[in-house]
C-alpha cells in the first residue's frame, strides 16, 4: 500500500478549503496551515505532496493571495485538479445561545459579504466583526470574543459549538473554485474535457494584450477567464491570468503557448487539468490534432522536394 499523500490547505481546520480538499482527495492526510502562501510553500519545499487553495469566488471575485503566490519566481507548482464548491454557510454559537442573544457575529470579510441580508433579517441585534478566516471566527466564539460565527458547515465537526442555522447564502448560486496543486512532474494526462491555466506578462507595447488573445482565438481556443494583477514596482504594468479550454498535449494548445512565449516578457505555465464540470469542448477543423499533423506532413513534403 502506497503512502497516503499530505494535502496542505488554507486553514485553520473547519474552512471551506478543507471541505474542498476532502472532496478532491478524501483519503489524504490533511494539514491546516495559516496562509495561502504557506500552503503552496509546503509543496514547493516538499513538505507536502499537494496543496489546496481557493482561486476565485463567483461573488467576491479572484483570491489575490493565491494569484500572487502562483506568480512567485521560485519553485514552480502545477494545478492538477479543480473543485467547484457551492457556498452555503452555517452560523455557530456556544451551547444555549439563541438568535436574540447574539450581539456580535464574526467571519472572514468574503463570508460576511455573502450573508449580509440574512444577518440583518435574522440577527437584528448583532454587529459584524472581521476575522482572518471562517474557522478563526469559530475559535473566537469558543473563546467568548464573539457570540456567533459564520462558517463552513464542516467547522462544526471540529469545534464544540451548536448550529444556530445552516444552508445560508444571500446568493444561492455562489460558488468558490479551488485548485489542487502539485510539483511539476505530476502533469495529468488529457481527458478531452480539460482546462489550461497560465500567467502572461505582456510586452509593454500598444495592442499586445489583444495580440495575445488573438493567438488563442485563431486556434479555436475558448478563453474562460482573464484576470489582471499589477506588477510590483512597475506602476501601470500588469500580469494576466488566463484560463482556457484544452490541454497542453493538444497541438493547438501547445502551439498557442509557444506563440505566447515568443510574444511575451514572461509566461508561467500553471497546469492543464480536468475541468470540474467535465464538459467536453468540441475541437473542429482546422484545429484538430489531425489537421496539424496533416499540414506538418504537407510542409515536410515540400522540404523533401516532393510534388504536393
């Protein structure tokens, strides 16, 4: 029997990230760490085989700490899987407290933003307080700092608190996307329903971003996400995070990445991995691998001096 892999995740215990990590690999050894950079550092330093981090939320947008960490100029990591987690919260209190007793309710700012209406309607006597994470808010309730905590449902498994309410969400369709990260030697094989993620620093010339996107469009590659983050010490310049359908093993994707590398100041390959929703993106002529193979053979025949 092989060794059980260690997954470092953005903790403490009882966060949505733990919930996502358990969904991705239920049999792993789970190690809570205090920050997203530390979770990734566990993989980069070979102290854990895997790391689970949030990358974006459908309500609050991109998770900047994860984006900046992935762009760091040290040991690379690859995304090998993703998980889409519907976000529904629980409100935890010390045993015996009722809604009327709650004067303070705490959580991470993203969580508070997603239950604002519910708190106003159901905890009218409470003021909100910010904590480092949903789980640290639960710890604050245990210690008497807060009366209630807005947490991930999994938190009640770790802390001796009572569930005042659960299944809460002002936005019923809210989803957070998580990435499972590994060292670069664990690139997954293509499945036909894959996503590729890269970071691109474009040359600082007019029209360069449009040119980068054209390299994808001309190869029939569907862009699914684009985000920007400023470059440190270079005001007005940005790096761009691109997600698009396809796998680096496909000819169209490989050629597009090569073109991005030629055109850009820097390209960081973040991985090709199965899409969580499993939806196949059809590839049609002239962008199938067979089309690339046929055209390459045609060109080779010209070089050989054959009649084409």
